[in-house]
């Protein structure tokens, strides 16, 4: 068993498996990382996408198998390092030479990185909110769009309240690309409010929590449905998901009203003339019969069957990720130690032997 654990063949197999998974994660959009591309792949693969979900290839970094491979690699690295330096100590009588110290630091830092990644996975928390501008949510399980709790994570709730104030758009309005979000973070312990703009690699940090701008964003029109007497059947903001068709980006989604057997499809057409106001494609169907398919603005009210439909106002929406990675800093420390060990080992090899560095 010891010989198997220390074998180079096992290390090559494990590193090969990790490499394959990394390549797959680059080719297949990952949930929580590349949400805006998932709809495109779903459309491309159709019913075959269920295989991707079943194998967990759309969430590789959240599957236990990935961390089992890392764990085996950590054991292999530990066993191999012990074996290697035992031989060196027997043959040379010491490990305290510059070249050996650099190698030892490098191998130990790799082990530190792997172990800290595994431990961080076991205790981490990640919650994703899908919020429209002006929406305020609390830290509660049913408020999140989706969550991930590490197997050893101690669940907590009620730690804060979060409000999305504004989705900030790129200066090129024609592209309508959102680049940041302005949020208000309200801790439950009575500390002052934190109002801040967050963007990629610039999260809002509070104690052990980080709030990240989730990159995926879109339009959120308010759909109003009235019956023949003017009573409201539905009133709420609909988050239009990003999809692609015919080589262009689309923001589309639908709402079902089961009691009325209605399906309302909405698609937004962002303004391309520099103005803020978009137009919306609305279609209404009942039991497969389409009664309405038209362009509407925020000033229009249209009728289908015996109901009236309107989009009186609209907002933008985006994902906000709340993350707790308690051991991520240890991973970074291991990374810098690995660079240090590599540098020491490299210097000891390139310096002239006459200088006495061994």
C-alpha cells in the first residue's frame, strides 16, 4: 500500500484527472461562474444536457469527486515527500542545504494548498441572490436563488439584510452591458449601513462574508394582468433570462397563470439609440392558442381573451453572490510559499558551485 501511495504513476493519473476536469470546466459553462452561457449550451445540447447535469459537469468545483481526487493527490504528495526526504537524509545526513530546503518548502506548500482547498470546501458557504433594482432581501434560506453549504458548514441565518440599489451600465449604452452594482449591506448586529459599489474582483467585505457582483444581469419588466372587472390577477417583476438565438443576445422568459391557463411570454429589445427606454415583445397563449403577439411599451395596455396586460415600468436585475471562504487566505499563503520554494531551488541550481551553495 505504501509503495502504491508513493508511486509516480498514481500522481500522474490523479494530475491527469484534474487536468481533464479543468479542461471540461473551461469548455462547459459552470453554474455560479458562467451563468450567462449556460442557456446557450442548454439550447445547443437540447435533451442531452441532462447528461451534463447528471455527471455534475456543470458544477465540477462543487462535486465531491473533485475533492476526493484532490485528497488522494494530497496523500500521494505527502507519502512521496516523506519517502523522498527519508532517502536524502539517509544518503546525505542532512536536509539543511539550500537546494533541499527550497524543494521541501515547495512540496509542503503544495500540500498546504490542497489540504486548505479541501477543508475550505467542507466548511464554505455560497448563496446567490437574483435581485431586481430596489429589492431588499434578508439572510434566510428561502430568500436565496440557490445556495451551497459545505458538508461541515454550520448553518446561520439572519446575519444581514441586503438591498440592490442600482445596476451600473457601461458608458456604451448601445451595448447595455452591466459592469457593477451599488448595494446597501445592513448587518443585523446594529453596525452602520454599508453602501458601496461592487464589481468584478472588488467585493464588499464584512467580517467573514464577501458580497460579489455576479456578472449575470438583465431586464426586469413589471407585468400587470387584470381581469374584465379590472381586478389584479398578477403584478410583479419578471427577471428576463439571457439566451441567444440567431447570433444575437436575447432577454426572454415567461410567466404561467395556472388558474387562467395563461402563458405570457416576454422579450426585451434594448434601446440602441442611446435612450433608456426599451420595448417589449409580448405574446399570450392559452392551451396552445396564441391570442396576442405584439410589441408593447410602458405606456401600452393590450387585451387578449378577456384579460388586459401591461408593462407599466421596468428595472434591471443581477445576481449577487454572498460567499464565506474561511480558509481561502491559507490557499493564497500556500501559493506564495510555493513560489518561494521554487525560487530558492532555482537560484541554488544556477549559482556557480564555487560559491558553496549546495
